[in-house]
């Protein structure tokens, strides 16, 4: 399902198959392999943590270099688990946004995750792309639907033309939550464990269905088969590693 570049037989990144039909597109999600960080952040830590800043920068250069993307072309945001969207016209670091959109060639959008759900969208007609970080708050806040609506308003995107990817995140069987979180989800996306009274929430399904409700065809959506918890050997997980972990990065953009 995925194409990947490997180091010592471990992948540095995985590329969703659904985007392979678009040679102008670079879309990938990182793994935890192939970087320079050590300890809890070993080894390809790409985001904010207590890791050394120079290690994070070197890891970014490794990751984007493997994709053939100059780091100065990357646009990122300091994410706040909200639903605000920034329209990107030039590479930069933005504050307070959880989704980035652009139709400018040569800009590589990126979001960081360590259990939350990354979503990538491509409109091959207008050339617009989106990178979304959806934690549980962003999911219940409808950040995916708001992003698709923003692409429609800004670029004239037709959702039925779009291709989407719901990326690697915490899996349903690992995302145990209390009533304070579960109450925000409709019954179709949560399962109650009668023995503990806790709930398990399916973030992948919720965000996939948001894409469909926004007008994307179900056949134009790929969902990652991987889990940050069940496949913790390949991915960072905030929950599985009790907060002492690095950050993954998920990226999309059109080449010049």
C-alpha cells in the first residue's frame, strides 16, 4: 500500500498509494527511523519537544532531503488543537493553526502528530492542497469539513474532485477516554467497555466520514493501516510513551 525510503531496512517515510497517480505531488508521513536524536526521541524526531533544537533541525533536513524538498520551501504551524485554518502564500512558520492550505507550487505543507490524526487533501483540478492536524477536539470541531469549505471558498475547489488521506494515528482499540471526551462523539464513533465504564473512540473513522460528508467520494479516500500505538516501533506515540516521545510529520505539496 505504501512506497517508502528505507535506512537499515527501516522506512524513513511512507507514501500513501492514493497519491501515486499524481507525479507532481509530494505526499508522505514520517516514521521514527533514520534520524540523529537519541533516548526518548530516537531517532527521527521532527517536532516540538524537549529534544535538542539542532537535532530536530537536522532530522527535518534528513526527512525533507529524502523527499527531494528544500527545507526553505516548507510551511508549518504551531498547532493548538483547534480548528483554525491558514491560507499559505509563502513558506513560513505560523502560530495557532491546525490546518494549512495552499495552491502555490513549491510550497510544502506540514503538520506534526504523535497520536492525533493527520489528514491530507489534494484537488488536482485547481492544484490546491491541505494538511490538517485533528486531535479529538479538532475532530469534534469539524476541522476537516471547515478545511474543505475553505478550499471551496478560496480556490473554487469541488470536493468531488478531491483525493484524501487519513493518516497514521492512535487506533480505536488504544484510544480509551472518559465521559468528558466521549460525550462529544456520536455513538457510531465510540464503544463502551462495560467492565471499566470507559469508552474507545475511532478518530480515523470520524475524520474519514467528515471527508465524505464534505463531498469527497469514498473511493477517493485512503486510510492508513498503521497505528501509532500498535506500531510504536515505527511511530512516535504520546500515549504509549507517556508523553516522553518525539513527533511525526505529515506533508503534502506540489513540486515546481
